[in-house]
C-alpha cells in the first residue's frame, strides 16, 4: 500500500467520518482487507481513532474518524474550500470580469499561505494533461508563481 493510498483514506475519513470499514471499502472501491491494512497504519500513527458503535447482538462494530492530531497536522483541505468558493462565485457574481478578478485575488491569497494550494493546482493540471507533474518553483520560496515540470514518461516495452 502506498502513502498516497493512505492519504486518500485519511481524506475520506476526515471529510465523511466516522465511517465503517465496509463504507470505506465501497467508497474507495477496494477490499475491506485493504482498508483494514491502511487503517492499522493510520491508527498506529495516531492519525485515526477507532470507536465502538453500539448495535445489538454479535460482534461490536467499529467506526473510524480523524484524530485531533490528523486535523492539526493536515490543516484545512483547500481543495474543498476552492470548490465551494468557485461554486458560490459562479452562482452569485454575474459579471465575468469581476469573477475573474475575485478568483485571482482569492488564489493569490491562498498561495501566499500554504503549499497545499500548489498541490491542488498540480493535481488539476495532471488531470487535464493526463500526465504526472512535479513542482519546480513555488511562490512560497519567493518565485513569481508555482511552476510545474512534466515527469518523464515510463519507457515503453517494444
């Protein structure tokens, strides 16, 4: 299991938790065993907490939620914030020029405070381009903008 897979699970729990193993497996389209393996690492690291759900007979069921440590370490999810802001701006501001100015100001302010904005921008470009990218320059390091370079394509077997 990769660190990226753990991050996806942690983000899912942070946004929608507490969740059961079955719910997480369905959301991530993986097996419950894969979820349990990831959860073991995340619980051991203190990022996830397990709580017993009261339920009738049989074995107790457990739900998992992000710990205070996870919220403190991960900070805010700027991708969620950006989507909400974008939706509100598109619905509330009729003037296209004003929307563009507001969006530019918002992204500039966010980019001045947290590298998560660079990661969000990189992911957006990767989706559009269908190719992996790496951050080559960052505004937080004093550069004019966040710039990205394409990762090399894997050699094709021929």
